[in-house]
């Protein structure tokens, strides 16, 4: 039997998102989390990004379980794509399982997928691994860390966590259990690095509820609140404040409706009787008696808040009698889209409350002192930071050394890199296939670097199509060339330029005829090269040039 534990991150390192960590010992593999990431500005037209699971597909007969730590998109969003390729059982807590079921049902995968529900504190076996779930606080209910007992020792994977001594539901993080495991001996800790740069402790979720109360009290306006749909505790506090001040609550946005339904069914959301009202009925109620909870906290262009801001929402028309509360912080990269929505809301006359100083949002991730406490309680022999960009991982590694972990026992991994752990050593070994798979519409992975390069080219410089009809016998010109441009120049204003482009094309075709060149590919290449050179000289632009030859 192998005495090495292999840990491979296929996502979640040097990035925030698409978390997926593989644990491998002997003939057994378990997978922790299966998330998605969001495209950056260079990924034109891409909807989401998922991890490359080539390695898992190659070894799918060895996968004993896929374990989900909580129900956020960056931890479960990749499942509908990944489960088309894999058939391992999924283990998740009740709310996480409920959210997974919605995702898999939409893709027609629910019936073929085995989902096993576990409660925090329970243990189960998967091959040679014994996995114990440990209750943690996060910005979604039912989040857990994992104590993975392997043949060479216990590995703790914290998942996303914070220490909240006054949580809305479910009790404080089980620090006692982390301490007990630390006393027995923890071989390795893998820990959330998102907020490692922030000093002190993260604020309690209950602080936001107190601020809601202040904003609801004596307010005569209609209140519209946007937050992350998955933040059930935040939504509960909005409902509590609405009920306290005699307001009806309406929900808009598909993801919000789905999560509210699952949360209420499973008992994670308590709604006082007669509090909910259909979104279609809100205009028959006084504005001072209505709260609308909506999606769109990140300025997403298809979200309900975006549609409200740009007058595209059927039931909600924003005006000066509205108070809009944005109870979320911007995910890096979304600042511009959120700003656009806020500006539009102001233009409609609404009162918008969004500032960080307003105490309308608290992070779900541990800050520096909480991360130090996790290290102090578990006292791991080896340490590897997870869930962060390069700067987060390096800062967290330095923190572990400061907390007494031997410098040689701290490792910073990379996507696809194998980390080999024995009872006495840890080292970076080889690599496995890894990277980003781009999802565009229903296509998974068919948009690669070449397609992205072309899209970038089209976005930056536009396109020019040259259509020529040539004789099949001697390649002489029969008609054309016709020139069509898109995203390059406006034709009416550039007739002289187009005339010049036709001239360059005709000269190229004449040159080919004199040289007895009749090969279509060569003619196309020469037309493209000459037009490209002329355009750059005249305009300093390099549009995509597509020569099209019609044969007669």
C-alpha cells in the first residue's frame, strides 16, 4: 500500500473561484468541491469557467466520493458540467444538497446522480478515507469544514469559514472540535486565504440586521434590497425587519426564488405568516408597506435589479419613492457594472444606500486573527493555503510560519501540481492536466485560445471581408471585389478608403495572374497580406481580413 498522500488542486489556487481539490491515496480518490469561476474581460462571450477535469475522467473508476463544503457557486457551480463525465456519489449537507438538486435537475442529471445528505458532525467512509464534517460559519447556511482521516494521518480542509460568535442560525463554529483534532495530531491543514490581508476579526452577520432595522424604521418609501441569493441569513434578517415594521415581502429574480423555496422547505428560513406577497400584487399596496428582495447585487446584466434600473422590469418601476439597499460587496472585477447600476438608480431619483461605511455587508471569510486561531487550534505539521490569488497564498504561508509551522513544512501549490505528503515530509512533485475550460452557451470547452484570440481581434479592430468571383479555369476575375466591413469603418464615410482597398485587391489578383498562380489558398494569402499591409500603413489598424473566393 502506498504511503504517500497526493493532493492536487484543479482550481482555487492563484484565483478566487472554481475550487476543486483532489485527495489521492493508493487506489482511492476523493474530490472536495467542484466550483465555477467567472470570465475576465478578455474572455469575450464566455459565460462561466470550470476546472479542467481530464485527470478525473482518466481516473473516474477510482473516485469514491465528491464532497461539497457549502452551496456557493465557486464550490458547486461546476457540478452540472462535471457530472456529465463522472458518476461518483455526492456528499453534502441538507441546504447544499437542495441547491445541487436544482442545478442537476435543470441539466437532466438528477436521476442518475446519487446525492447523500450528511449533517455537520457526522462521519462517513469513502475508500480508505474517513471524512468527518465540522460545522463552520460562513455567508451561507450549512457550511462545513472536513477532517479527512487518511492512513498516514488527519488532514483538515477548512472550506470557506469565519468565526462568528453571534450567528443568525446554526450556532458558532465548532472550535472545540478543531482543538480536539489538534490535540490528537493534525498531519496537514489546508485553509481559506481570501481575507488573510485583512487585520483583526470579521464582523458578525447580526451587525447587518441591526443596520436593517435602522433603515426600515420610520421609512415611508418602498424598500428594495439586493444581496447574494445564497446568503440565507441575510435574507432572513430582511424578512425579520420587514415583519417588525409591518411590511409585505416580494421576491424577484430566478436564483433568489429557487434558494428561498429550498431554504424554506428545509427549515433554514423562517417566514412569519402572511409576510410574503406575489411580486405582481405589490403595486396594489402602499409603497411604505412593501419590501422587494432582488438579485443583482453584482450588477449582472440579466438580473432583476439591473432590469429595474434600466426600466426593463415588468412589475417594479423605480422612482423617487424608492430606497434601494445594496447589501453586498463587489466581487473583484464587478466594480464597473455595479457602479453603472447605481448611477442609473440615482438618475431615476431613488435613494441608494450602498457605501461600505453603512455596515450593510460583512464578509463570510476569516480575517488574519481568525486564521491564526485556526492554526493555533489545529497545530498542523504541514500547511498549504487554499482559496486565494498568489498574494493571498504567500501572505497566508508567512502567517503559518509565524504561528510555528516549520518553514520547510509549508507549501504553496499551483493548479495541476501534485503535492506529495508522507508522515514526515511534504514536497511539490509532478503535474497533471489542468487549466480552464470555457463554457459558452451550451458549448463546454469548444471555445479555446484560438477562438478567444479571434474574438479579441474582432473586438479591438473589427473585420473586413473581400468577396471575389474567379474563373475555375484560369483564376481570372469575373466580378468583384466586393468589400464588407464590420466594426472597422463606417462605409459611407470611407468610400475613398474602400476604393483604395479594391484597387489593392485588383493589383494583387493581376500580379497572381501574371505569375500563373491559380491556387485559391495562395491567392487568398496574398490578398490578405497586401490588404493588411496597406491598412496598417494608412490607418494604423489591423482588422481581421477574410478573403472569400467564389468559383464559377
